[in-house]
């Protein structure tokens, strides 16, 4: 089994509804996002998945919609809490729809270098 992982980032503000602490106030992050795809075999030129293509799909399908926004006003986070966990699941769902042939192993979202959440599909 092969794994291919890429990382990109986006900047956004959010406020965690119902948190009951400082994070309930408006604040921002430079979110770091990593996406890991798995493949049992390589293609004709020895790639499990093209890094450049994966980065482009991540940017187009998810990050461009989130970058420099107030997440609480950006669907679907206008309805669900914009936690790192929910952001990771949202990114996974966007990529899964755009890359139905790919096996996305996980999506990880960092709010800071010391704090992250990972979404693994069932």
C-alpha cells in the first residue's frame, strides 16, 4: 500500500458557538490542512497520485471556499460549528465528491502547531 500526502493552508476567522470560553469570541487561524490518499498500485509512470493534481483539487473544491472568510457565515458552517473536526470532515466530503476514484485515508486540520483534528472516513 502506498500513501500520498499533501499539505496546504488557508486563513480564516471563526467563533465556536456554545464553547463557553475564549474561543467563543471571534478569532482567526492560519489553518494547515493535510490530505492523505492511499493506493494499492502505482500508475504507468510510478505515481500513486499526482501531487500537483491533488493540491489543485484541494484548493478548488475546499480551500478557495474557506480562505479569508468568517467561517461562521460560510456554508455549511453557518449551520454547524466551525470546529477543526467539522472542517476536516467538510474537506473530506468535498474531495470525495471531486475524486470518486481516490481512496482518501484521512484529512487533518491544524488550528495551531500544537492542536489538530483528523477525520477518518468509515
